[in-house]
C-alpha cells in the first residue's frame, strides 16, 4: 500500500500531508523564537537600563537587509505562482532570484558582524549584545537552511517537475511557507533589536 | 490550491505586488518613526503595531492564511495561546514590584 | 489508492520492492515504521538499563557512605546479563547477539567509571562523580529511556497499525528522527569519558551552576539539541499521520484511547520542547561565547567575582526549562495511560468506562499542562502574584487526571478479568500512579511545598508516577504487543515472577522516600543525610531502599531472558491472540511492509466487548455489520 494524500487532498481536512506537516513545524518555530523574544522581554524588564538599538547597531544595513528579505519573499511566492501557471522557465528565474536575495542577506549580515568584531564588540559585552547576536545568529541559520532547501528545488530537485508536476508545485509551496516564516521573524526582529 | 485556475493566479500575482509595495512603505515608516525618538512606551507600541501589520500581510497573502483550511487555523490558534502564555507569564513575576 | 482491487497489486509491488532492499536499508537505515519502532525500543531499553545501573551505584554510596564500592559486583551484573543473552541467542548473528554485546559494552562503561582513580580514589565515590551520576540518571531515564520507549517505540509501531495506515506520513523524517535520537544518545555517553566526567549539574541544569560546570555540560546541551530535533521530527510525523492517514470509517471518536494519548503527547512535544531548545542555545552561548543570559551581576565563585558582563537571570533558565519539563511529565504519563486503557478493556472483556470523558480529559490535561510549570519554582522568590496563578492552575489540572484514573478503575467493575502478565502490570499501574498523583497535591501548594521542596518526598512522588507507574505500563505494553511483533507469546511464569518481584521491590524503594522526605532529608545529599541531626531517625531506610533496588535489578533478569527466549521459543499464536477489537490485530503477524493486505474499513467504536446478542465476546472494529 502507498502512503495516501502525498499529492491529493484528504477530503475531510482539505490538505495534503506535507502542508499540514510544515505548518506544525512552523508552530514549533513560533515557540522557539517566542522563547527568545520572551527572554528579551524578561531581561529588559529586569535591567536597570537598556540601550537604544540605533545607538549601537547599523540601522541602514539592517534596513537594506529588510528590503532584500521582503523582496525574496515576493520572488518566492512568484516562483510558486509561475509553477501554478505551468511556466517552468519563469519558476527557475524567480527561484534563482530568491536564492540570490538570501545570499545577499547573509553577506550583508556578515559585514554587520564583521564591523562589530573589528571594534571588539562581542556577545559577551552586555545582555543586549548577547540577545542581538543570539537572535540574529539563529535567524541567520534559518536563512542558511532555507537557501539549501531552495537551491535543491532550483537544481536537482526540479527534475520532479517533468514526472510529477503537481507534487513538485506542492513542494515549492511548502518550501515557500518556511521561507516566508523566516521573513516574518525578521520583520519582528528588525524593529525590536534595531529601532527600540 | 491545486484546483486554482490560471486566471485566479494572475489575480493573486497583482495582490502580491500590492502587498510588496505596502511592506516597503511600512518599512520606511517604521524606520522614520524611530528617528523621532519617542518615549520608550510609545516607540514600542508604534513599532510593534507596524510589525504586526507587516507580519499579517506576509502571513495572510504570501502564506495564503487569508483562505486556509480550518485545521491550520485551529493549529495556529492553539500555538498562539501558548505563545502568549510564554510571553506573559515569566515576566509577570515582576508584578509583585508593580503591586507594591 | 482508494480501491481495494488495486491495493492487492500494490502489496505485491511493495513485497517485491522489499526484497530488493539490502541489509542496511532494511534493518539499519530503514524507513518502515515497524523497524524504526523496534530500533527505538531496543535502544531505549538499553538506555533504561544504563540509567538504572548508575542509580544502583549511587544507592551504595547512600546506604554505606564513604565505604569502597564493591565494583566487581556492579561490573559483573551487566556482564553476566550480556553472557546470558549471548547464550540465549546462541552467538548467531541476530538482534539478541547484538544486545548481548551491548550489555558487555555497558559492563565496560561501568568498569571505566569505577576504575578512574581521580573520581573513585580507593573505590570510594567522590561527590563530583555522585553528582554526575545523579544528573545523568535523570537525563538518561527521561530523555533517552522512557520517552523514546513510550513515544518512539510504542507510538511508531502501534499508531499506524491502530489507525489502519500503511506507514507513517513521512517515512524519511521518521528515520531521521531515530538517528537524531541515536546521535543524542551517543553524545551523552561520550560525555562520560571527558575530563571532569559527564554533566553534573542535575538533570535540570540550573544556572549559574551549570554555566560554570565542567565540559560535560556542553556535551549535555549538544545532546539535548539532537534529542529535541528528534522529538520535533517525530511529533510532526505523528500528528500528520493521525490526522491524515486514518482509514475509512475511523472517525476521531472511534480512535483507540492509545492513539488519542499519542496525539496529545505529540502536541506537547511539538510546542513545549522549542523553548528548552532556545534555553539550551542561550546556555551554550553563556558557556562558549561568554554571554550572561543566566548569570547575574557580581556573581562570586570560589571567592572571586566572575569576569562577566552580568545582567542575566538564573530564574529565566528555570522558567524556560520548566516550560518544557512540566509538559514533559505528561509526555511520560499519557502514553502509559493509553497502553493501560487498551489492556484493561481487552482483559476485562468490556468497554472502557466513559470513553468520551477520557478523551476530553486527556485533551484538557494536555492543554493545562502548559500553564502549570512554575509550581516547580515556588521557592525561587519569583513573586506571590505569579505563585497564586500557578497554584490555581495546578489544582485545576488534577481534575482531569482524577477523571482518567477513576474511569480506568470503574472499567474494572463487573468485568470477568483475565489475570495475565500484561493485565497484572496494568492493574498495578493504577494504584501506583494514584499514589504518585495524590502525593503531588501537597507539592502543588506553596505553603506545603516550602517544607517538602527538594526533599526525598519529591523523589518518591515523581518516581511513583514514572517507575511503578509509567514503566509498569510500558512493561504491560511489551507483554501485550509482543505476539504481534513476533507471532509468539512471552512466557507467563517468567512474566509473573518479573511482575511480583518488581511490584514488591518498587514499593520498598519508593515508599520510604516519603518518610525520609517528611523528616526533611534533602534529595541532593551525597552521604544520604548522615551529617544531619534531623535525618538520624530515618537513616536506616537508606539501606532498605538500596537492597530493594539491587533485588529489583535481579528481577529484571527474568524479563530480559523471557524477552529474548520467547522470540525463538515462545508459544506460537494466531494473528489476534488476545481476542482484541482494535485494528492492529487485523494485520498478518508480524505485519509485512505496508501492514495490511487490503485497506481496512472501520465500522464501530474501539472497545466493543461482550456486546449483547453477539456470538463471541468481542466485535472487532474491522468486522462488517451483518446484513
């Protein structure tokens, strides 16, 4: 017997397996980042003084990164829409752009970190810097993970389009859900760390 | 979304571009507000308000939450309840100081 | 594949496909939920044995503090079991032989630990080693033993069968889940060989002690990250499988209670574990990058103020740790309740009393378990407002627990009970779990908690829940489902010796702990309380408990022999030896790849025993209604 509902939708839930799976995974990710945000609040409330992010961090670079990441979210959803319109060439283009945006984000992030390390600022400096490096570092790892998955679907994984186009579209949709979540986390990280 | 027609997808694409513009605009607004150097309370309120709108746009349109199945909503509501508990309860230990 | 006609063809294809898989793909990197379940089961049982061995050595130190450990005995015990297992397996290449070798490995581990002169000068256990054994006993038992056995093994093997599914929804993730668990276990074991030994800051790893501890703590954190990843992959898989892969006619209120228990458990694992992962990452940062998440300003260690930025909070670690660890308690209990419900229904030959009440209770229990965690922290000075909140929720959560236990007790009423080995373990579970639960109430109220906190009373309380509670239920499950795995039953005589021996010993170990705890003996004393005036009157109990623990160990040999002997020489049985009603008994024995020969259809609720006007005393879920 084959495992049912890998492509088709189960009638009573209206979902295929992987979509439910990825949403559950994202639910756990909410709790992971939630715990770090909760720690941020907990430490900040207890602290006698808390610095302004914009005094210590590079806001223009972070703004650039915000724009890059939001753009990558749009190209991601466009790559899925291209597959829905059966346009594989466009899919390749948009997915390529998504991966490129992800890489740009990481490079900019590396510059930002480098700038800090160059003047001797490390996570050990203060609780603010500790939470800054931990949150952005963990988020960066999620970006790396997303890039790996997207590159697989852009390259070797895209062979599935010929054999099972519907299943491949589902896969890209699911990868997209993860990528948008990574964007979503940054949308909250940016003001919380840089602007407050 | 397997049953969606090409026409509908084209409509979706127009929405995506509108959402993109809105996200960019809100990003500029939130950075601009930070240069006003509001008091901490107001700054947090405004920043989180804008971030919530942006987040809702991403979740609603890019992640298609605006038209998702009940089961997904149920899962997310459950998660949200525990998320709130995680955000509020540890810090509420400081309530004693407020009460005093 | 909606048609039964094509299903037959698929089974043939699958069987053909299976023949092509080599040894490694079939038994080692298998994606079949049944093989993975067995892998989980064997690994978890071995870890239970290792965790138990650590405790056996600690009990020597508690009973005879400062006297040299009779190390030969503690080495020879696992070595002897290893030799017996090898003899049972006749040294042929088989699972039995592999386990025999692993028992010898355990003996070697013990030998390494007791022969280290820096930790055991002259055979006397140093406090550092005692602490390390304590921390690793807790970690191994909870995260590497009981949970993988209850969820990884039983959940993996039984859940897809009980819902009529061919496999789990994501077989590759399932395999990844096992190997993450395996890697986590290896990291934990490796940490014993590090300078300074394994983690020694308690299984709770409270900061700042854990942040300044030896390198073993870093390995503990890395191991935990692997284990958390493993259970995350597992829980996503379970939830999707239960929601999406239920067979035709199997509505949510026709699910066996065991599946419900696993369903709620998976949500607990999914949503409660990530905060501990976050906390683990922060503690790693504290240890490796010099941050101060959990380190307060002006912390003094060995008379020196630590050179750190400070500003962190030890309380934060406790909040995040218990945010996981309280739901984790229910992860330990719920699958056990599920197993016990199955066995009680089957062996009383009547439906479970109040099935719907059980289901609603287990859902409510799961929900509430997320908002009671700080009742572990009443003595931290976290504040009276929050303390009042958590006392209230703790009292509320006891209600569904009592409903479940009451329903299971009432299920016995008027049944014609079959007292076989699985049923004996299931029956013993009820009062043992009851004692564990009721002794928890004084701990949930701050005024009584002040007196009892961190005493042996706490140890007695949660061990009654987990040891003669959950572990008895897991033994019951092994005896009950063994015929489905092998087509043979386990030996009843050996099983009954195992049961009565374990039952008596368990109570001799844990009941005295309440007495010591009420006398105020702290749980963390390396000498068992010898130096304290208030402990003098109850010191003699240390020896009673230790001897009972060693005798308990000897009774487990009966189980090990029974398990491996019955695989080859047990009595052969039919596909449904217990005359049970749920779907796992509809498969061939042992279930082939793909489980069912045709897609099963479900016609009724799970426990239709002794239905009036029916020819037999059980009506399986998969038996069509007569026209």
